[in-house]
C-alpha cells in the first residue's frame, strides 16, 4: 500500500497492540507494545489494512485495535495532546500512517 494525500478520506485514530512478526524487529525479544495510530482511511477496514502494512515494513505484526473511531468523534469527548494533534495534521497532509509514543511491555505467558 502506498501513501497518498488524504483528500476526501477521514482521519481515524485507534489504540494498536503490536507484536513481533519475527526476531530482529524493533521490539526486544518477548516484548509487545501499544501505541496510538493515526491514518486517513475510507473506513475501519481500510485503517486496519494501512496500519498492518506500515507495521509489516518494520518487522511488526498487528495484534489488535481498540477504540477505533474518526478523529472528529474522538475529539468530541476527549482532548488530545498537542503531540497527537500534530500527528493528525501530518497524517492529513501526507496520507501516511503516524504513530504516537510506543509503550512496550512483556505480555503474560499462556
């Protein structure tokens, strides 16, 4: 999937869980992460495909997405940080998937 301007697309935001796709990814062995992902998309399925593609380019796998909604819906009930709003602006301009701060953890076994 190639990046393109977000013309006509809504910008979406969701909390993404990330796993290693293979050893040697940007995560340490046994680690997972969660991060806010922001991307222009036609709908939830398109957002998921764009995020999965972007993560795959970095040796990462999409574990799941929570709280996925259009940015307009999110900002109705929540105040986003200046950092996230800057990512929204950049994503709108470039058409690329943007990620907030990665929060790593070691998932429980089992």
